[in-house]
C-alpha cells in the first residue's frame, strides 16, 4: 500500500501546476483524499480534501485556495489530482497527499492525524 505524490516544480506567479497522488495496492476512490502543504517555517496545513467514497462527493478547500485550486479523482488512473491555477508565492511549500478510509474531522479531512496513508511530498516553488 503506497501513495506517491508528483507534479511539483518551480513556476512564476500566475502560472499553473497539477499535482498527482497515485495509489498502489488499494483503490483510491474508496478513500477520502487530501492534500496538505508545509510552508517554510510553518506546520502542515490542509489545503483540500475530497471524499466520495460513499457515493456522493464532499469537498474542502482552504480559504486561501478557493476558486484557484481544484481537487478531483481519476478512477482509471487511481489518482487524486490537485489542479493549481493562478499560483502565488504564498502557495509555495512541500505538498503531501494523504488518504484515509473514513474521515471524521470537520471541516472535512482537515486533521492530519486521522490519515494512515501519506505520499512522500512534492516541492512547489512560486516566484514573483
């Protein structure tokens, strides 16, 4: 059972990146999937979560990324993808994906302590 995060890179302010969280050994669509960010000097914070494991979709987006980031699942690829548009320097950090079968925290999926599965992190750098 493994998660692998990919897609990070260095971009200019206003550009886009797409992060992918690829699962192996389990069906990611049966789990809630979240992305967390650890900015320099800060603790890991929840950026987005999607939970459609029981047939209807629920979402969380941090206020700082609403309208710019979109999290979606691709069952064919077994991934959870975070599309990040209009990137800002404050979006920079190491992004981690996480998955958990049952999410209890509110707002949805924001507690990092309830996730059993984590990807290794991918670096996002945004220059002004």
